[in-house]
C-alpha cells in the first residue's frame, strides 16, 4: 500500500508532476490544538491523532486513485474549556477561521482539487470555526472530517459516544497507537475512572473542564486503554476521512460525473 507523500517534503518539481499526473490531488490538513489532556497525554494529542488518521486515510485514497498529500498540520485551536490549566493555548475562533480559509484557498489556487481539514479537537466553538473555513468554498472543494458529526460518532467506541472521553480510554488508546512513547503509561494506569460526560456538560451550558469536576483535565477511563483499540479507532477515523474526501470530489465533479 503506497504511503501518502508529505507535501512539505516534496520539491516544487515533484509537486508539479503530481498535479499534472491526471489523478485528483487533495490536501489532508490535520487541525489540532495545544490543550491539556490529563497528566498522562501530551498537549499535542489532538494534532497527533489527526496526523495518524491522515496517514492511514492517505494510503487508502492512493489505492482508490486519489493523490492524497499529507499537508503540514495546524497545531493551534480554540481551547477555552481548558482555561486555567498549564498548556491551554487558545486562539480566537475568527482568527482560526480566517487562517484556515486562507490555507484552503491557497491550496486550491495552487491546483489541488480538494482540501480536507481533519479535526479531532472536539470543542464545539473550535469545530464551528473549522467548518466556517470551508463554508464559502466552491461546492466540493473543501470538507471537514470530524467525529463530532453524528454519522461518524456512532461508529466509534462506547466511551466516545458517552461523552466521557477527553483523555480517557478513547484518546489514550489512540495515542498509544499513534505515538506510544508519548503516553505516560504508569500515570494512566493509576488514574481513577471519572464518569463525567463532557458532551452532556456542554449541552447544559458548562464552559470549563473545572466546572465539571475534571480537576486533572481528563474524564473517562485511561487505565483501560490499549494499543489494539487505538489501531482499530484510527482505522475508523481514516474511513471517515476517505468518505469526506470522496464525497467532496463527487460534488465538485457535478451530478453528471461518472460513478
């Protein structure tokens, strides 16, 4: 299975050859955050997950005739819920939207057919900001692959669906699969389960982790995480990306395109 090239590692001649090669070229752009993820996961967890899922999706897209390129990630986002914790580096939603829209427009102007923003930082204001960045693009030229969408959420783990998944079993498993050396396993194994649904808290109007009793910036069951579960979850996130890209390319081609 062909690995998707990292766009930043290509020469200008190599990229020009791909653009002229006949297959639609798409940019996969992980959008993450610098955000506390408990005492056991790195601040860049959301970005790491997005990059690992993009790598898997890129290989699948190449198999399906799409020249997927792994674009440099955007490692900053809206992280207001983690305010008060060291490492909560939040940027305003309008700034994120404007920056991502400019990135998307630049890739499209450079000849790429589609830009997919891959978002695994699930703060609602952040997700809205990412989606706003593609809302004004021509039909099918931009997409957002994010498990907050109901169609994708229902394919993921029970902990994810419960909402008690910030740095819990779900995300800890994903980082174990994506970057195992960055998980503080001894700490994760010692953490007590915390059955606090972040999604339920958000619906109730809560605005901070601390207001939900997430005193260590995690919820769920980190001690139950496993690398095998993480690999299975990455495959599901990759399938999400592939579907969003292919559906976008189909919309861009129009209703009369071959199926």
